[in-house]
C-alpha cells in the first residue's frame, strides 16, 4: 500500500509549488492550507491554461497507472 501511495507523488511537484508533490490532494495555490482535490488539473483549468492542464492530466494518468500496477502486482 505504501508503494501504491508513493506512486501518486510527482518528483517535480505541482506547478508553482514544487514542494507539494501529491497529485491527488494538496493545499490549493490560493487557498492557504485548504485542500484541493486533483490540484494540478483543477488549478490548470481555473487558470484557463490548456497546456498546464494537459500536462497535469498526463502526469496524473501516469501516476494512477503506476499505482494501479503496483496494487495489481500485490494482489497476485
């Protein structure tokens, strides 16, 4: 389980906040410490930044696939 959770971290971190690495939840860019779900994608959409949004969707999809593969391997 720990490895599956760690797979949801981005080595580069979130745009404009590289110190936050989790792709599923993190404090929002403008919300102080209030959590935002799927922050990279959500904030890209809010900023109307198509390139940023697509890059974050790609990073999220890769992380979810990696996490799923880890869980699948553990179930066998």
